[in-house]
């Protein structure tokens, strides 16, 4: 049994340049509805897009006493606070990022959970490497939303955060890729993590453009499509 199941349909509801035409709440709801729909024979989905400013709190974050304060602080900064269903810690991103949502059917989604994480992160890192980015899978001390399958640049800055949620008949893998530097996002992360009492080292906050300045969104988006789609196709 291969870990990624499938098949999936490429989501075509975004603008041609990948800019999302939906709100952060609608983005989260699309993933939720697609994951639930797998149980009724619905299609899986691959979506690669540039999101609106979003503060995506994890389920654990929302149980913290300071959650409401952090959410309001993010709203005041222009980042729409939402709850994502996957684990981890708060992730904050905007139009300077590229988001990947992969939702696919799987007969036993809890099986090969770690293999799925590893394959997804490795595919993203390989795609970045093909564009001359020194991309490595692994967690950096002090990175925001830390995870074993984060992708970093040159062992110095976090470039990609990865999360996974398991449903009854499938799974959702999500990735946030920092493409261009975003001072508003970094300032928001610093404030929110301080409010929530979570570790964050600003030196680990970076973007692909810090390593490869001339890489554009179109090239990056195109480079991700075939490798990620290939995972669910079993290639």
C-alpha cells in the first residue's frame, strides 16, 4: 500500500497567477469539506495558491488562556485568525507565501502517517533544490511552528512548514512556503508567540528570496505541481 492514496483533482478556483480569491475562513472550510466528502466518494484535491493574510491557529493553540488575546492582536495586524484542523503551532502567512493543500482518499489513512510526512516534505525540498535552493528537511531550534518535517534553507532559516490531519477516509497535508520576505508576518509571529508563551527565534524566519532572489511565484508554483501530483499518482 502506497502512503498517498488518491487520485486528486487540481483546484482551479484561484486566479491565473495563483492568488486566492477566497478568505482565510473559506480556505479552511474548503479543506474541511473536501476531507469530509471523501467518505461519500468525493474527489480529492490539490491546491497551490497565494493566500490572503492569515493567522492559522492549531487546535492546541485555541485551548490556551491567551488565545483570544493573540487572535485579536493578529486581527488588528490584518491577519485573519482561523483555526486549522492540523496539529502543530500557530502559522502566520500572507501573499508572500505559497500554500499547498493536498487532500486525498486513503483506505487506511492512519497507516504510514510518518512516511506520508517524509515523502511530502522530501518532494517539496527536491522541487526547491531543482530551482537552486539549498533546501533541507529538518527542524531548526527556535523556528516558529516547529516540526521534524519542516524544510529549511542552508540550515539557517525556515522556508516551509508542513502539517497533516487524518480523516476517516483520507488525509490532508498542508504546506506553507515562504517565498518573499514579509516583515508584517515576522512581526506578527513575534507578537503572537510572545502572547502565547511559545519559543521563537527571529533569526530563523526567512524566505526563499533570501537565498535565490530572482525566483518568482509562477516558477515555484509550476515546479511544485508535478512532484506533488506524482505522490498521489504513485510515481
